[in-house]
C-alpha cells in the first residue's frame, strides 16, 4: 500500500512539473467544447435562399416574409427568371430556391391548393432534409394563419379542420444539436485522457529505463499498475468536472440527473479505457507507437459510438459491431443522465454491458501486462 | 530494511552463507538463439566480480537472470541463497541494481528521486529523511537537493543512481555496464566508490567491456558467445598467459574479430 502511495505521489509530481501539462488539462476540454460543440452541429441556420415570385401579390409577399423573418433562411436574391434558378443552385449561390406559382393568391382565395415548388441543393443530405422540414413548417403555419385571419376565407372552411401532428420534443425543445453533442464530448475527453496518459505513461518508463529499475525492486506488478492507473483516473475525473463547468458556463447546460450516478458510470467506463491503455503499453516499445495505436482505437470507438452519426443510420453489420464498443453505451448513459435525468434502473442494460466490457478488458490487459514484464 | 519483509528475508537463507552468487549450467535461450550457454561459477561475499565480454556476449542476459528479471531456460542459480526461479522477490529485496540505462527520473529533483526509491524499497519516512541527508552529504549534493536530476552532469547522475540503488542496504549489488559513456577520470572516481562498497562487506557484481575496468576487478570471468571461456584474478590470468594487460589476454582468447568492440 505504501509503495502505491509513493508511485502515485511520483506520478503527480511528474505531471505537475510540466506546466504545459496543467495548461493542457484545462485548455483541451475548453477548446474541444467550444469547437466541437459549435462546429458539429446538425442545425441549419442562415441557409441561402432564392425566391422566384411569379405571382407578385400581397399574399405571395407575406409568404416570402415568413422566410426572411426567421434565422433559418437568408434571402440572397429575388430571381425573376425561373430558368436561371438552377444555375444559382449549381454555382452555390443558394442552397434552397422557392418558386411561388402564378395565381398563388387567386388559388388561395378560391379555395384551391397552390403548389409552391422548393428546389434544394442535396449535396449535404442532412442539411437539405432539415431545410425542407423548416420550409414545410413555415408553409403550414402560413396556412393556419390565413384561415384564422381572413373571415371571408374562413367562412367556407369553418367546418374544415387542418389536422396536423405537431411533435413536441422534450428535453431539447429547440432540437439544438449542441445539446445532443455536448454530453458526448465529456465522454471523448475522458476517453482521450485515460487512454493516452496510461499507455504513454507506461511506455515512457520503458523508454527511459526506469521500468526496468522498478522491476528489480520488490514491487509487485499489480502495485505498479495501480500506481499508474490511480493518478490517471483521478485526472480523468478532474477533467470531467472541468468539462462540466465549461459546459455550464458556455452553453448553460447543467446535469439534469444525479451527479453521483454520472460519476459512478464514468468510473465503470474508465475501466475499459485504462485497460486499453495498459494493453497498448504492452504492444508498444515507443511513445510514438503507443500514440499511433491509441489513435487507431479511438477513431473507431468514436465513429461507432453514435457521437456524430446516429447508430440507426448505419448499415446492419456496422450496427452489430457497435455493440462491441463500450463508448456506445457510455454515450447513451451520459446523454440520458445529462439531459433527461434518467435514473439508474432505466440505464441498467447499458451499465451492465459497459461493466462487462470494463472488467473483461481491464483484467485481460493486466494479465498480459504481468506476463510481458516478467 | 526494518519491515516485516526484511525479517522474512533474513529467516529464509538456506545455503552456504559465504556464497553471494552461484550458477550451475545456467542457460538462457531465446527461440533458437542461445544467449547464455551453461555458465557455472561462484562469487564469494565481499568480492568484486567482473563479467568481461564484447557486446552481445551474454553479460546482460546473465545479470538479468541473477536479478530475477528473466527466468532461466535451464540450469540453476542462487543469489544470496535464494533461487532465481522460485524466489525472485526475495532476491530483489536483497540486491541493488544499476543498469547502463540511466535509471533515475530526470523530471524529479534529487531529493524526490531518493524519496521515491526509498519508498519503493519499503523504507519509512524517517528512514528516508535520514538516508537522504547522509547521501547528499556523501555526494556533496546538499545544495542541489531541489535541483532537477536532468541538470546534473552525467558523472554525478551515475553516482547518484548508484547511491540510490544502495538505499535499502543490499548485500549484493549488480552493476550492468555502469560507466557507459563516462570519461576515464569519472570512471576512476566511480571505481573508488565501488571499492568502498566492497570494503563495507557488500558483494559487487559488475559487467563491463572496458579493459581498464577489468583490471580493477578482484576476480573476473571472460564471456564469449554465451560461454565463460576463462575465469580468475587479473594477476593470475596475466601469469597464466604470460601477458601484461587484460587487453592482451582478451584479444588472445577471443581473437581479433571483437577487438574493435572491446574498447580501451
């Protein structure tokens, strides 16, 4: 026990000797949150819009106004020539074009359905879908308002009801993707810190020869492992707290659920990442190798976690693969606790899967480590 | 060394208390390559015993087996009466070890290195403080106590590393090419300390490929391709072959092919 304390003390001294390390510990989560939180967004705002108004009536103008008064669209031009629209979409001047047909107003007044055409640049399929969604909603709101406002129009339609489903999104009412992305960043920070620090910390001692020196002391290999794992776990938790602080300050998002549950789940999660770190150290002779292998692992873990790409959108084979990715479970758990305040008993399947992986990976890595250093 | 483990160590000595190291047909193979090929010898307590050989002769592999870092493929070896195969932890508590690689933490201060290794060897806080004071006085490093180890000159680093490996008062100390890369003056100073260590009753087991260091050893064995091809005192060997220096003996025994590796 005493030996472990000396190892932990030594590790912290080495970490805090390095001023850039301390800066990195605060700077990294800050940058990641600001950049990733704002850049990885599936929200669509300021979408460049071109309008061709073939009707030119008060009604068509109020319809256009509905688009220009939201932050979602940015009217770049009113194009008279219908034929020229395609060119604007091709050369990227606009992502979306709306064509209001002739007799738009007349058709509305006489109770016919005018068809408004929308042309969307589909290169970014995701944004295109979102843009169309916004558009449909604006058109629908417009209809509802016409019916309400115009008593003359309303009369023949009095009995008619426009039935439309209006989905209510709870927990993230604005459907802001930051809210969804940000708890995931906490997971990434924890993943990066624990995998890299553990693997590189052990390999560094291999490189400089101190590991060999430690091995000729009566220290046990388990003490040696704990001496690495304890300080890096503590750092991991410090990082979680720092990241949560930034999230609150920058994005105003606090933890809905139990903090203790969040910490407990994090502790289960880092069993896996520490295990991976130890494993990497057993197959790497230099810190560069450790870095390379670490990246290789992390890219897959992150891509297959549902962090950017919803797992449901992946091909079946890949979806099955994600079940072998502990980060997948942690993503769900973090989002649930962070945004919904979900209690443990709804998160049991994910928790158990993660714990299973953690115990298996950690013990396998430790066993391999003990065999290797013999 | 006043912890339980030390008592355990003291109670389990079995064989000839006069023998520090003994090897019988000790062999280590890596796949089809035989690094150490059936070596046998005894080292008495208080001796300065040298392992002379070119790079790749098997010196480091042999020393790693004695330190309990590497299990032998065949044969037997005892260090301080403990079997290298079954009692490596006992051996590790009893020996000191310093390798050709500089083994202190460069990013810790002198005092922090001493404290760390003291703690790892199971010394108590007061013991560590006491030892630190003694050691800093001995090495004349009192004013460098809080200096980062990386800023010390190489010769001092090695002396510090040696002192640190003696913190737990081992009865045998293994030095694997301890003076690599050090100038002859520092090397001679280093050997002065080795003599002091031996005078205090400890056994020194040292590997080297420097011929001048071979002259300093009380007794030495010459290794070639994993085998011990000669063993004796420097004086005895010179007499036997009628040659004046260890350099000549080494070249005579090993032949010209390794001359450039065995540095003057």
